[in-house]
């Protein structure tokens, strides 16, 4: 029996083919009746006879007897069997050796069949467990993906609601500003023409300050200023009407997309909570072959994102237009003063601008001097950074050079090789970037030096202009009569 056992080891590197005929394992214990697997009829090829094939092979041998004369040759009289009568003659079919051999063969084949059956049962058990785990894993992944999908839809729903509220609020705010602009346009009137005496003094301004500013416009002609203001208000009014229509179009797209998201979220949320014990589940044969989709996750997210971006773009344009209108209203109001107050306000504003410009120039001059010092330090830091890139570049190139000496198939373009090549390229790009930054810094330093000279010259020009407007013009206009009227109240 040991030789038989050695032919059937306990562990197999590869599954073996099933014999065409085998006997099931016979167990007398109670565990053999506790079969967790369903009783399925064996295929035709696995049908077994009720008796081992060895029996048929052995029983099929038909013994033949040689003639008595031939078989008895060479046998002495004492060795011969006693003669029997014809009616009681018995001829044995097998020898005891055949009997023992048949029993041993049957036992060995039975044992082999038992072991094959045991291996089959173990393989079947493992197969069922594996398939159950695979099905469970697939269902868990599908449930998780549905949950992620529902979360994505909920996220975009939240974004759409937020953007919808924002665009509605912006549309309402722009409508209010449009109403104010229409009222200001309706209430605008022509101011009086102002005196020309200040123009002679203002012609003495120098350089860039000899500008045709708001003060000069009001001094030249009141009518032209009002006409210009009305044209600006009309242009912005037309823009506001068109922008309101664009805002409402974006709002409609958001509302439609949000409604679709709500339906999709309700469906996916229900699918996410479906279980094997849920009501309403059924077979839908061939449903996996029906592809009714018209988008992929990227295009799906891009569609909603584009709607939000379009709305944000319209909202940003609306907010900018609203800000421009709100800035336009005080500007036009300040320009539409009559006579003395109108000119005095323009002068006051111009003087304030001039003083503010002078302060800014002084501030910028101080900052420029400080920035020149910082830029010089920055140039030194860049030069040091370029020098610091040398050792890492040497290390990377040395590694690449050493790896070229690998023999034969070891010259593999592996991840390390690719990373080293990219490292060398990155360091080269870094050095080039730093060198370009160094050149840019040097150019910026030269520009700062030129800017310092320009600011010093501009500071002298602003001081002269401020003296003309504040001392000469406003000193002369103190006795000027004034009747002020604001035509476009805010």
C-alpha cells in the first residue's frame, strides 16, 4: 500500500485530470451525511458501475484445461489426484494468488478513487468559497462606486445651488444699480461754463502734468462734460440690460442642470442602498448589454463645471459692470456741479489727487531704493543657488555613467534609470531657470535704477503742479461766487 500512496501525493502543483471511472469515497462517520453542497447528478462521463472494473477483467478470464494426458505427463502415481466420479468433478477457476491479487487491486483502486473524490470535494469547496468572495467583493465595489457617485452628484448639487443663489443675488443687485443709473441719466442737466483765468496758470505746468484732466474739461465747456457723462451713462445702461439677460440665461442652465442632478441623485441613492434582501430587485436579462449612456465621468463633470464656470464668468462680468456703474455715478455727479462749486470740487479733487500722487511717488521712491538693495541681495542669492546645483548634478550624472557599465540584459531602462535621466534634466532646467532669473534680476535692477531717476524727476514736476493748483488757482477762486446743485444724486 505504500507504493500506492506514493503515487498520490497530498499537494499538487497543478490540477490533475479526473479518471474516467472512479468510486466515491466511502465514510461510515456521521460527517459524511452532512454535505453542504447540493446533490447534483453526475455527468454521463462520471457515471460509475456498481462493481469495480477489476472484477470484470478478472471474471472475464475463461480458464481452459489441457488434455489430461498432457497435463499428467511427468507426474508419478502417488502425486496424482484421486479419481472422482464425473458427477462430482470440481474445477477451480482461480488460484489463491489471483484471489489475493484481486482483493489488493480492488483496495488500491478504491483508495485511489477515494483520494480523487476527496481532492475533488476540497477543490469544489475552495472554488465555491472563491466565487462567493469574488461576487461579494464585486458587489461591495459596486456599492462603494455608487456611493462615490452619489456623493459626487450631491457635491455638484451643492455647488449648483450655491452658484444659483449667487447669480440670482447678483442679478438683483445689478437690476438695482441699473435703476439708479436710469434715474441719474434722467436727472442730469447742463452746468454753467466756468472762467478761463485758471487756464493761463495751468498752462505753466510741466511735463506729464500738462494734462487735459477733469478740471480743464470743466473749465473749457460745461456742455461738453455733461454730454460726455450722459453718453457714458447710456453706454453702461445698455451694457447692464444685456448683462441681465446673460445672467438669466446662465441661471436657466443652472436650474435645468440642478433638476437633472436631483433626479439622478435620487436614483443612484436608491441603487446605493439596494441589498440582496431588498424589495423590488429582479432579473433584467440583457440589461448589461444596453448602453444608454451619453457621457463619461469626465464629460459629465465638465458639463456641470462649464455651467458653473459660465455662470461665474457672467457673475464676475456683472459684478465688474456693477462696480463700474457705481464708480461712474459719483464721477458724473462730481463733474456736474454748476459754476463755482463745480470748479472748486474739481480743483479740490485734482489737488487731492496731486498730493496723493506726490505721496505715492515719495513712497515708491523709498520702496524703489529699498528694492534696489533687495535686488542686489537677490542676485547674490541666485548666483549662490546656481553654484549649489553643481553637486547634485554631478551625483546624478555619475550615477548614470556608472549604470552604463551594467552587463548585458542588466542594462535595463528601469524606474531608477528614468528617474536619474529626469533628475539630470530637471537640474539642467533648474540651472537654466536660475540663470534666466539672474538675467531678469539684473535687468530688473537696471530698471529700478532708471525708475529711481524717473521718480525723482516726477516728484519735482508734481510739486510744481501742486503749487499752481493749490496756491495760485484756489487762492484766486476764494472770492468766486458759488451756487452748487447736484444733478445726479446717488
